[in-house]
């Protein structure tokens, strides 16, 4: 399975010390350089990035079509643009992205998207995590992850919680 990720899912899991979920779920995640630099910026806030820096299962790949990346900057930020262009270039199975506008742009290009919450539901289905609700609570309280309560209810129903 080929997965490209935007910044938010990885950064949020780093903030709650659960980056292991992505490794166990996807085995390998590809990110563009801008996503890497956005994650590395967390160091300036005192976040320990050693697990991320040592993650051999995270591969950095440069999108080739810089013109398309630049074209997307009028709609979305550079990390999202690089992730979308990279996902398109390498024909990913899924683009891991949370931001609504970025998801819409990716989907308009025929790229299948999944967010962090959808990944957590899948992780529970596969027995990687026993419960989704405590992870969502950690995301909200420790990472400042904002999510609509109705979406949380829907996700918890999907996770049979």
C-alpha cells in the first residue's frame, strides 16, 4: 500500500506520542520535503522529534512537477500542495490529509483521501489500537486537534464505541 501524508496527521500523532500507529497501520509513509520541514518546525516548541527523525519507515520524496505545486498555492499551503502533487505522481492508494480544502483539491484530481480519524478507525479494526476515543481525547487536549463533535460521534459509531 502506498501512502503519502500531509503534515497534520503525523504532527498530531507526534504530539501525543503515538506515531507508532501510522507505522503499524501503513508500514511505510511517503512525505514531501515541505511536510518534513513543517514537522521539524515543532522542535522550536520543544517537541521531541527523535521518533520521527529515526523513523526509517518514513520516506522523503520530492514532487517532480514544481509548476503544479506552485499552481496549487493559490488554494492551499505548500505542504498540502507538495503532498497532493506527489500523491498524483506516484499513484498512491491513499493521501493522508485532514484539512478540508486540501482533501477537496486532492479528490478533484481523483486521489483517494483518508484523515487521521479514519486511520484510527482502521487501526482499531485491525487491532492496532483497542479504543479510538481516548486517542481522540489526547489529540484534542494535548495536540489542540480541532474536530467537530458531530464528526467525533460519527467516528466513534464507526469504531463501535
